[in-house]
């Protein structure tokens, strides 16, 4: 297993175009080290008698009929919008750099 250090976290964050503060880099580095340490411990567990499964819980689809109904008024929906342009939400483009980076 490759060691997780601050430089590796910074590199992966750059590839994902995620701006991280110094505090976030330190915190995520520590958290990733803990996660990878737990995964390393799993290598010692004998799973030869355990059948493969996608989930340990029984899965059941809960479906309801799709019933059309009136929407909320635009004024009510936009009342909580921090930034808007006319009747539209204004959001930061997903590929832009964060302003606090």
C-alpha cells in the first residue's frame, strides 16, 4: 500500500479540482490514514467461507405511484435563494475554482 501523505492528498485534490485549505489537507490526510489502516486489517480476515454479496441488508424497492400535482409557486421556491437572476437560481459553475482557494 502506498503511504498517504499530505502531498498525495494535495495531488489527488488537484486532479479532482478541489481546493483544500491547509487545515483540510491535514485533516483529510489523517482521516485517510485511519481508513487505509482499517482496510489493511481486513486483509487478515478469513473470508473464504463468506459468499460474495452486494449488501448485508435485505433490499426491497419501495415504489409509489407517480401522481402529478401542482408545483410550488416560483416566489415561494426562490424566497430562500441566496443568489438569483430573475426566476432562475444562480450557482457557481462546477468547473470554476473556488473563490476561497
